[in-house]
C-alpha cells in the first residue's frame, strides 16, 4: 500500500506532527530485565514451550510492530519521509545497541541479527522503487546466502519492502525441516511476521497529540 492520496499535496500541506513514542531505551531495558529472569529450559518434557522462548517471540514482535507503526503513519501522511526515516533510525540505534555481558548475548544477539531486515526493509519501502517479484528475490537471496555474500541483506530488504507493500511471503519459502537454517531463512521468517503485523495495522492511525 502506497501513501494515501490526500486532497492536497505534501508541498501544499505539511504532515501533522505527532507526539507518539514508538520505542525507547526504557522499554528496551525493561524487556532485557524480563528476559534475564525468564526460564529458557522448561521442564524438560518438550511438551510446552519454555516461558523464555515465548517471551523472546513477544519481545521481537513488539519491536516489529513499533517500527511498522512508523511506516503506517508515514503512509497516512502523518510524517514526512525524512521524519519517518529518522524515527526508524532512532529505534534501530536502541535495538542494535551493544548488549551487556552475560547470557543475554546468546539469547538476544540472534534476534538483533534477525531484526536487521526489519529496519532495512522499512527504509527500502519508504525510498520506493523496489522489486516485487518475491519468488525471484528469494531464489537470488538463497544463492547469495550460500556464498556468504553481504548483498544478501539487500535482497532480503527488497523482499521485506514488497511484503510491507502487500506482496505475499514468506511461509511457503521456509522449510520446517531445515536442521540448520541460515540467517536468510531467519530473515524470511521475520518478513512473514512483518506481513502479519501490517495486516493488523490496517486501521492503525494516531491523531496529533496522542501518545502511547
């Protein structure tokens, strides 16, 4: 979905200002504290998902929704492209920041790597002019991932931008029986989450002055 067509152009009417807190350092630290106290082992039976694993998914999903709200409000012309990109950068600076020494590095570090595609895809979507042939992009991304190429993230960002824009992805491209999924596979899973998040934000909007 592109930006909404208003009665006046952006040049004629500046985007309305919002005082909406999307994500901040306090929220990040609260999550880290919660995760540091969570149980990631479970009872050993394998029947129930350990508390920590479920929390880790909610932690990641919270960040994904927060960032996509910025994109959604940009679509609604609440922000200019420059404002939206700055807000995305602000959240990224928090989420990709260095973790304190300890067990959280092994737990949260992989999530940070996975969320790289979220920020890259949002920037690509706002910039526009991205490819929309998801099947071809996935094929190219897998080939690059096999080579360990740095361009893999660029291709994943294109897929993410297409999904933010309404393209279908990526469950059918992710195999459940992969014993050792690559980072590209993790990015596809995150992009699938992004697609679901955008659907949930279909009617999301904020009026100037509202906060959360």
